[in-house]
């Protein structure tokens, strides 16, 4: 794998290797480098284009500091493009970043694949778009404007533009269980799978027995029926009966789009497709925004400039233009009556650019440029959206770097942002984008303080989306590097970097005092476990949490407000499906099964095995004593077999020996094990009730015949031999010709069928397991061999630590070749190495474009919260830029736990505390007090009688316990907790207690919120 493949690994996981290679050829001209243009340039350079040409002859003003993250006050009065070109080039040395000055001529346009215009005017847009369309091949065209709290994007990829993949999902394949003889034919798939094919998609059949005419390789269109069946556009009534087997694979067919020129499309924007409706509470908003844009373009054409900020006369004139346009237009844009406030809100702020909005539009527009490769569905052709909720009627204009933002949210709003105390967990891709937005927006740039923590260091694979870092930062702390650069962006920001993970083990640092001073928390971590923990702390301390996450082109954000909304943990998270043991070991039917199997083998062979050997060599007598004390003979046998293998292995001393070991292992895994399985279950094997054993998800395998000319075969030998050499500290060897020469002389052992023990679904057909007597006999043989084995020349081994991002360590090479060999055993389609790496390394696909968008959305919502807007004006978000799809639903209200008149399990009523409560609620007990005093308070004040009181997994009080109950009642609660739990956490002022109780009045079981016991103030 090349260094570029490593650098772009997360991007490749999102868009694929083919698209990434296409990006390497794309040349883009970006005109306009204020906030949104700079965002686009940053995102495209990170994406790895061939060339990005910057065009902006404007001079930097003080106001540019509000959205330009690469300039300082020293750049004022200098050229915009010249001031940022060196910083943009640092983002990615593989991209050519240069400057064009002067007019954008046809000659200039012809040197590029696509032209993107921002801060432009109608005449220029029409002229440049027309030139792009006249050239051959046609040059792509994108226009984007971020006008204050509204904006729009226009896309024109010419006539007959081909999209090879509209949504970016993996191609699907299914195992067939039946095909009907009917018109149309109905295909049934195995019940263990769930088919996701949609109407109009295409499939291809193979390996069907009986109804063989379907194996002709022809593509057939499907119609969805349910999750286990679909029909095909074919009459199968005259075909032979379906017998068994068969695979149906999705076929991706190209889709063609015809775009309209700018001058045509602007007058009829919904000719090709309706506007994207992102917020259904803003009915008919996109047509209004489009009309507002037309009015402002006319104002610009008539007067030579955009309407002035807060200028009521200019705004009113735009309203007049809007009415005129609508009256003379053949299209009414679906508007019954013009809403003047919408026109004015766009007009009054059209000269402004604010950080969250430029980040959002910069991400979306950059993703549209990436779509010029033919990957994903482009916008057709207009996209409009607004954040009018941010507008404060008392906003004023000020001569500072926050000019644009203050003109929208007002001086009081800016001051509130400056004074907040924030905590951001994580400073990777999302954290970098958020830090940028905090610095540009003045957040924590006054009396407030920002604390950022991340225990991770910068790696090469981070650099294509974590834009605050470059190659010189590799190995440095993410939080320290990111905050240092944020301080350069805005010296006023008060930020502290920590390198600690937020988890139970760090509660001495992140204690009650720390959480108590916070106004809000931003989650910027990439795993569910960490998110759940941070969410739980925000619930406990009653802190708002702004949570976001991305995966490739998909992203979501959640506004979590104490007492008002659901929390992160309230929303079910998708968990990884566990592969059944029998599927993994004996009956794989998907490439993911083969990869997981290979990942386990890597760990078994090169980590666990060497580790067990080292334990034995360190103290053989103690090791054997511990092994003999195990009560399970089968487990003893397994461990002794492994030890025997590695004791023998520890004595080899040459790379040729490593090659011989690799050859034997390939034969064992991919030939002998398959032959043994077929010996026990031959191709005509039947179930006890008569059905075929090899059917459904049990695919009939075939043994591997070793061939040095096959890439996966020799690749496995190379990887396995080099990993053994690493374990044994023998010099490694990457000479393929030498490896081929040596391995061709290795003689593998003669095949002797062995008994295969597998777990089958049908209990009547379970294979007999070895008897205890068999295990004991084998154990004694192995013990005798081990104790008689000479340790002379036996040496400790160095276990590997799996690292997916080091493409020289053979870890992924082993998994890839092993999984492909196993896939070939079972006639499963193999995949490319980079896809294996994504699956085996559990790599989360990531794009800078998606991250920029969701970070902008998160900060926009945080500004709403800081402005103390009603919850009805705040929004969660869900998006998939591939589709493109963006949705802004209202935050989900907090779940109320209510009384139940009859609980089926208890066969009795359950009472909810306070006639209903949410997880945000708690019962606060001001201590210190004894356990007896606590029990009395609960009975007298809260009318509940405690049965048990626990803290975490520790029980502090049990009403029915007879042991020392009287003594426990006399103990101070927190001291009792510390004694039982051993907790030595410092800085605590309270603990959470879980209460199991019944009602004092009628003894009904109570549902209660946590009890917050405050023992120190």
C-alpha cells in the first residue's frame, strides 16, 4: 500500500479507491476566498485533488478575521489569496495550490475540471457557467453563497452526466433458498439475511442449481416484496424447478442526469427535482429563499452592490423586486403569498458571513465538487437553507473581528459567547472543526474558558480531515497541538489542553468542582462507550450537551438540554452483530465472516501463542502447576496443544524455517481442515429428517490447491513467515522470488482426516463431543511430551500488537490473504486489500466535508442555546451528503416515567415518584447524615420505605439483612460507601444512590429517580 493510500485511508473507506484515484486528477478553480470559499478550499485540498487554483483579488479587512482562520491582523490590507495560499498548501503537499489573478477567462476555465464561484454577481455567474458548458469536455460548475443566516448552492454538471454510484452503499448479495415458477418469478433468500434491495435496482444470479437459465449473467430488475423476498422482471413458469443453492448479487448500473444552465435553471429551479426540504416546520421556505435570492441579485445588478447591513430601505426595495419577479415569472415557485420577513432577513444580512454558516455551506459545496467524479447523487440543482432564529432585533454594528456575527446576534449575544465555560471531549476531526468555530465566533474569548481533552496523539491517517494538523505534528498530542493553533487563530481565546481520557478512572481530575463550573459540553469523540459516559455525567451534573457524530457522508447532531430533551443514551444505538461460532469456524457465507475469522487467527497465532510460551518459559513449574489445577480437561488439552506448537516453533532459527512453517499452516487451514470437514460431511450429506446438509448458509467448500503464482497464496506465505520471524526476532525478508523458491521445496505432511466438532443448529444432528476419558488420555500424552521437551535453544517470542495503520508490519496482509483464501474455499467473492483493512481495523469512514457541516450545525445550535432561545427553535440534525439529504427535526422531549396501574411481571401497580419524572430528575439529600437518618428522611419526607440502597454495584443497605443492620444504620453514608467500595476519588461532594423502595402508604413498588447524596459543600 502506498503512502498516499495510508494518508487517505479514512477517505477511501468512505468513497472507495476508484473515486479517490479520480480525485487525484480533478483540477478546481475557486473564486472568492472569504469564509465560505476558504472552507471549500480547505476541504478540497484535504480530499486530495490534483490542483486547487485560488482566485480572489480582494483586500483583507478587519471583518475577514471573523471567518478566515488563516489570517491575523497583520494581514489586513493584503491580498486574500496571497495571504492564505501557503497555509492551504501545508494542508496537503500532494495537491498543487496556486493563485490566478485577474479575469476568469475561457482559457483559464479550460485548464480546470470544475469552477466554483462564491461572492459573485449574476452577470459573472451567467458568463462563467456558459463558458463551462461550451467547452468540450464540459467543465463542472458550482455556485455557493453564505449570506448571513441564509445561503444557497447551485450545481451544473452539464448534459448526460453519469453517476456510477448514487448512494455509496456496499453492493449486496444474498443466498437463495427458493425461486418460484411464476410470472414474475419470486426469489426467497435465507432467513438469516435481510434483503435491502429497492424497486428498480438490478441483480445478477449465479450458482443456481435446477433453474439454471438464471445463471446466464444477465441483469434483472427487482421489485421489493419483504425483507426475505423480491420479484424479478421475468417469467419463470417454463424454467426447470429450482433445486438448491444460488447467489443473487446486486448490480450497480450507471445513472445519467441532465442539468440546466444557470440562466435557465434560476427561473425554473424545480424543473428537474423539487427543492430539498430540510426543516418541515418551515413550510415552503426553500421557494421563498429562492425568490429572495432573485430579488437580491436584481438589487445587485441595478445598484452594483449587495444590500447594506440593517438597511431597511434596501430590504424594502428587495421586497418590491421579489413581487415584480413573481408577477412577471411564468413560475410562481409554489408561493401563495410572499412572506416579506423572509425577503428582508436575507437582504439585511447578505453582506455578512458568520462561522457556523460558512462551515456548513463550505462542507456541502465541497462535497458537490467531489461528486463530479460520478460518485454520489449531486444536488439538482438548487439547495437553500436558513438560520433566521439567530437574528436578534437589537443587533448592532461594531468595528471589530466579530462585526458580522454581532450584526446578527447583537452585542449581548457576542458577550454571552465570550463568557461561557465550555468542555470539549475529543480534539480529532470534529474537535478541530469545533475549535476553529469557537475561535472565530469569540466563544470563550472573554471571561469564559474552554477546556479540551484528548488522550490521543496525531497519526498520518488523521491528516486528511483533522485540518489543524500537518505532517510536522505527527506524534504530538492532539489536544495540545489543536489548542495551540486555535490560539493563533484568535489570541483572545482562553483554552486549556488536557491529555486525559474522560472515564471513571479520571474522576479525580474531572470531579464535582470541574463539572460544576461548566455552562455546556461538546462531545467530539468517535466511540459509543465514551459518548455514553460523557452523556451520563452531563445528566448527573445537569449540563447541556451538544453531541455530534459522523460516518463517511452521514452525520447527526443532538441538542441535549437538561429536563427538556432526551439524552444520547435514550436513543438506541446500533450494536455490532455477533457472528455465530459455527458460522465463523465452519460455515462462513459472507466475506465479513472470513475477515473476522482471520482477525482471530492473527491474534491466536502471533499474540496469544507467543504470550503463552513466554509465561511457560518464565517459570515452567508454576505454569504447569496452574494448568494441572484447571478442572476442565478439554481446556487443558487446548492449552497444551498450543504450548506444544510454540515450544517447537521457538527453536527455529532461520527465515527458511519460517517459510516452511507458513506453508504447513496454509495447508492446515485451507486444505486439511476443509478436507476433514468434507470427510465428515460429504457433498451428499443429509440431515436426519432427509434434507440436504449443504444448503442455505452452509456453502459446500472445496480445498485449496497451493499455487505460488496466485497472489493470495504467496502473499499468505510472505505475511505468515514474516510475522513468525518478528515473533522470533529473525531478520524479515520481503523478496518474493526468494520466498517462492524456498516454499516450492517444502513438503507438506500427508493428509489424515481428523474429527471435526461443530455446533449445529439442529439439536438432533449435533456431533458427539470428545468424552472426558478421551480428553484425559490426550491431556496426559501432552503433559508427558511437554515435561520431556528440552528447553535448550528455546527462546522467548515477541508478541505482536495489532496495528492497522502500519502497512509494513504484515498484519493487514495476513488478514487479507487469509480471508481471501478462506473465501475461495467457500466460493465467496473476495475483496480488495483496502476494504479488508476497513473491516478488520473497524475503520470509521471519514470525510472533512461531512465533519465541517456537522460542526457548523452544532455551533449554530449552541449559539441558539446561549441566546436563550426556546427549545422549539432548536434542532437536531440527520444528514447524508451522498443522497443529498439533510433533515432538522425538533429535539425529542425528555421521556417521562409514569405510574403503571398494573405491571404484568409484578401483577401489581407500580408508582412513579412525584406522579412522573425524567432521568434528569433526582432526589437531593443534604448530608452528612447516617444511614438511619437517611432512611427516616425518605420515609417521612418522600413517603417511600427503602428496601435496598446501592451505589453502583455496591449494596449499602438491605432492609432484610440481619448482619450488622443496627450498626450500619449508625454509619455516615459516604464513609460507609468508601469502606465498602474502596473508592478513593478526590474532589467529590456527592454520590449517586440507587433506591429500591415501596410506598409508605400502600406498599406499592416505587419507580424512583437517583438519590443525590451531598456530603460536602
